[in-house]
C-alpha cells in the first residue's frame, strides 16, 4: 500500500540520489528500496520520471556485489511494465549481458529474468542480438538452477521466433545449445528447447544444420512424451525438417516413421496436420518409400484421412499417392488387403481423395496379380463409377485403370 505513495512523493527522488552514494551500505539500502517499490507496477511511471531506471542501469556496473544485486533486482522488476522497456533497451542491455556472466546466483537469476522480460518485445531484439545477449542466454541455460534455466530458455524461444535473427542465432551456437536443453530432465526446458528449434527450422539452411548437429535422437525421445505441448512442438519441428531433401533420407534411416505413427494417434488437429505434412514430405522421396511403408506409414496415412481438418486431409492424400505409385508397394497394398480404404476414398466428396484413389487404382492395375483382386473386391465397379466424375484427372486415371484390366487375357 505504501509503495505507490512513496513513489509519487518527493521521497523517491531522495532515494534515487542516495542509491548513488559512495557509501556501499547507503547505496545498497537505497537500491533495495527502489527494487522493493518497483515490485508494484503502478510505481513504474514515477520511477521513470525521476530517472530511477537509468541510475539502476549504471549501478549494475558497481564494484560492490551487494549494490549490484539490488540494482539488478530493481531492473528486473521495472521490466514488468512494457512502458519501462525503452530506456533499458537503448542503454541497459550491455549491463544486463555483463550481469549474466556473474558468478553470483542472485545476479544470474535477475539477469535471466530481465532478458526474459525483454525478449517478447520485438523492438529489443536487434540490441539483444547485437550486444551479446544470445551468448549470455546460452551460458545461463547451463546453470545448475532450474529457475535461471527456465527464464533463459523462455527468452531464447522468444528470440528464435524472430526470423530476422535466425542465421545469427545458429552461427553463435544456438542449435547446439538447444539440442543440449532438449536432453534435459526438465519437461519445461525440453518444451522450450524444441519450440525454439521449431522456430529456427523454418530457415532453409538451418533445417539441415539441426539434423547435422544431432537433434533427431533427443527430439524423437521428446516425441514419445505424454505431454501434448511437447508432442505438438516435436511434430512441427519434424515436419519442417522433412522439407529438406537430404534430411528426408536421414530421418527415415533414424526411425522417424515409427514415432510419426505414434504421433498420428494424438487427438490434436495441429499435431495431425504436421504429422501428415511430414509423411507427405518423406514419402515424396522415392528412396524412402519401401522403408516408410514397412514401418507403418501407409496405415497411418489411411487413418489420417478420417480427419476433419482440410490441411491434414490434403497432406495425407499426397502421402498415399506417393506410396501407392511405388511398383513394390502397389503389389503389397493389394496383397495385404488394403484395397478397401482406397475404395472408400474414391467415394468421398473430397476432390483430393477422389484423385488419390483414382491414381492409386491406376497404379494397382499395372500389376497382373492385382487385376483379379481389383475385380473381385469391387475395384472395377468403383473405377467405372469414378470414370463418370466431372474431374478430368480422375477420369483419365480411371480410364487408364480400366484399359489395363481389360488388357488382361482373363477379362
């Protein structure tokens, strides 16, 4: 109750002056008083009016650790108000970065807290990156204090969301630092680390770097978590990584497909969108098709076609089309009794599904052994029905399939 009254009175100006006293104890007590007053956000405009923020920034360089602690605590409290950011962004970031290299745990926590409060502010990003905050944050994530690590990891996630600084982030060792965090025992840190990697993986060149640096094993372990947020971040990251051609083969070799199959069962549209996108990317690479099929990709994609989400529908249809055109897989699909799901897709009102089914039926008809089963299991009737659909692509595939079946001596 007294904090706002003190801040709005002439007493605050006296306290700000005392914080600059050459006497260590007087300075410490005065800084502590400002830090305490700043715990109440309504006091922040009054502190700014009297230049308290600027003095605290300067005092973070004080030779006395005790003054240092109280000044850094005041800054961290002041940054709770967005309106207090400008002065600190313009003049205070080097001091906070320096503070983050302290050997004192209290100072480290205040530095991590201050950086975490600045990181959501886009205006702060240029100065944070250009004045060394990334290296300080990487250092803070290695502190053996979960509170410090959590603040630093949150700041890193917010900075990773800015595509302007993705390359600098990676060049300064960010990918390696985040992979280490993704292995941590703390669920919170793993979520933040994978979310940061997901942001960085949107950059064309960093996709490859993330895989080269060894991110797949810890990310796949994270994907097995029961935590929905962590699974969501993993699915998005894997989908982004799969957009790189070289990554696609490595991902299948390192057994991403079984984990994607597990993720496809998660009851979340966003997770299923990214799983289907990842499957579509991986199966677009012919080198992956056989292994992906054997590891369950096709059955998983068939299940994903039941989604009501249009993005998931589109990508799952693409994945099925890629797999069903493989000469070896098209025989296996029919032999293993998986024709019915494609016949069901052909009856769907969705054009993507009609095109996928007709392309698959055309592919199946290329194999002599498949033709009898197509006729016996209702494939021929569905081909004749689809041939009457309005879409030209569907018509062409169905007529192609019909011609192949009619070419068989048996029919």
